């Protein structure tokens, strides 16, 4: 009798596990993973650092299919109008080559200039926006490679001005993977 009760308990546990697994799996599949990117740009992030009042913010989100990033870049208090803004491939405290533009080059419009030398641009990057960087083994159009650069924190956002043509404000891009659990 004891063996029968134990066997029934085990069978019930197995049955419950088998029935619950598809439900748990479906619940996991219904959640969207969202990868977001951020950078806070200041003169202190530049190489060498700059004692400048300018500041900026970059935010971006990777599309669900991994084929594009929708982004916004804002800035204020630059010394002169922004001439170009882009993401470089480089480690913190080092410089690297431009991989993609926000404005002022790479087929993008000129950077806007508002009061206090401020501005904001938004857009979407896809493979056609990725520039070749042969010295760093980045091929033109290598969007997956660009995402890898951002994932390992080797991209930095940079805004250049006429006073600081090598860059006035800069910030290393970080990423975060969020779960959309609003069900």
C-alpha cells in the first residue's frame, strides 16, 4: 500500500510538471526582450578631458528583429554649434574610428543649433548606415558587428564643435536588456 501511494505521488508530480511546462514556456515567449543603449556625454569623457559646460544624452533601442536601432541624441551648452555627432569604436580613455553618424556627416543632415548651442536629433540606424573601418575590421554595412561593439561597451558617442574639433563632449555607450512584463 505504501509503495502504491508513493508511486501515485511521483506520477502526479510528473504529470503536473508535464502539463505546466508548456504554459510556463508560452508565458516566457510572450515577453519581449528590449535592449536599450545609453550614454551621458560630458567634456570629462573626452580624451584628453575638456573643462566644458556642454552635456548630452544618447538613448537607443534595438528592434525586435535586431536589424535596426531607433535613437535620440540631445545636447546643450556647447561652446559653438555642433559640427558632427557620431559613434566611434573605441575603449574608454582611447580614441577610435567613426562607425555611424547621428548628424553632420555619413549622409545625415547637418546638426541643428538651438539656443545655447543646444540641439536634438532622432533617427534609426540600419546596415546601410554602418561605415567601414578596415583598421578595426568593421565592414561597411556590418550592423551585427556594430551591435556587438555596443554590447561590449566599446562604442562612444561624441559631439564635435569648431572650438573642439576632436570632440567637445563624449560618453561611453552602455546597454541594458529589459523584460517587458506589462502583461
